[in-house]
């Protein structure tokens, strides 16, 4: 598949079936994450793979809306960025999440980026809740979690004819 085809096919999937993500599929997604560029090549991101159902449920309950899908995922990858390594943790984490999303698409997996940064659960900061669940220090920040699994419910691909070219502005 060409890169543009992967980009068109990449869709957020919120329903997963019971087929497990294989070790090889997970390894390819993690390779993609580790290949993601970072500012000055500082590589502040760490990737915590969650497979334990109880922990997936805890993560799904770490924000008010939009995280329930983690409960049904086979795995989730929490992108944890070390602020002592780089101040570009938001950008670096976002790129890594995008690379994982694209690799999951290439492999035919369902995936969904669940935002944690700037979100809350009953007034409590979602990042703080996730740090408590994972037992990590406060200098680690969490932009998002990538939920992964096989799915029979992946939305259809986008089409190039549907993109909004009015968003492109040429300055001459």
C-alpha cells in the first residue's frame, strides 16, 4: 500500500472483536512509534503497553467522555513523555501516536487515539489519574493512549475528492 492509501484508509475504530493483536503486529506498531521524529532527536517518549483487562478498564475510566472504547481493546499503548528530556513532549508524543495509528492501519488493525492531556474525570485531571494507574512520576506527561485491536467495524476509507482544498493557501 502506498502512504497516501494508508492515510486515506486510517480511521478511528471504537469497536474491537476478540481476535488478539499478535506479537508481530505489536512489534511493528512499536517500531513505528520508536521511528517517529522528535525535536533535536531527544526521544522523550516511552511506550507502556497495557494488556491486562483490569488496567484497560481503569484507563477507560480516566476521563469523562470518549475513553470507554479502551475497555474493548485488546491492547493499549500509553505514550508517556519525560519532560526532563524535552519540552516538546506534546509535539513528540503526537507524532508517535500518529505513526502508531498509521502502522495499525497498514496492518489492518483497528485503532483509536484517546486524548488524555487537557481532559478530566469528575473534575480530576486525567493525566494525573493515568499516572496514578501506571505508578509513574509527575514529570511524565501523557498526551494520549492508542487503543488497538482487530475490528469488524472499521469505517470506510476517506476519498481524495472529499478533502477540503479551501484550507490550503498559497502566499506569493
